[in-house]
C-alpha cells in the first residue's frame, strides 16, 4: 500500500502482483488507472507530445492552456450527463 503515490518511486520498485495506490490528486490517480487499462494506447498517444517542437517553453504553456480547457469541458459534459 502506498498512501502518497506521487511519481510511484516505491510502487514501481516493488515486485508485487497487487498494489493499492492512493493520492489526493485525482488527475494522478486517473493517469495510473489509464495506464493500467489502456497502457499501449496511452503511450502511443502521449508520444506525439515528446517531440523537439513541443520541447519549448511557449509550446508547453500553449498545450497546458488547451489541456485545462479540454479537461473542464469534458468534466462538465460528464457531470451534466451523470
């Protein structure tokens, strides 16, 4: 059991078949859940961001702004539906 998973330093270095991961950051927990269920798809999609043209301060802030707007939009739509 790892109460504050963060970067997962302990979790990723322990040889176990099951682990309980906790963290106060819901986005971080969502990331770990997606990696568990959609690992290859996630990695393939994420690879597009790890390019030289994205490795610039201006592009980083542009992507961060877009990410926040998309996240808020989809959260709102899902909340509305539920």
